[in-house]
């Protein structure tokens, strides 16, 4: 595995872990935020799709920005 692929995977795992932590907190505080319980599956699965798509793209773009400077 190349260094770029390893770093992208590492960034993806890190972002996914942060996302999971936020989802865990949201499980307990969604009522205080004003979100109905029925919305939780859509929020969890919809936001994970965004994380799964945007994390690798963001990681690769970030590598380009760092390398270009």
C-alpha cells in the first residue's frame, strides 16, 4: 500500500471515529436539540454517507495543499 493510501485510510478512520463519537453524544441529547427520535436513522446513515464520501476527498485535497506549499 502506498504512503498516500495509508494516510488517506488513516484520515478516514479518524474522521469516522469522530463522527461516531458525535452520533453517540447526539443519541443522548437529540431531544434537547429539538430533534425527534424518528429522525435519528436518517441523520446517522445520511451523515455517514457524507463522511464516507467527503473524508477521502478532503484528505487527498489536503495533501495537495500541503505539498504545493
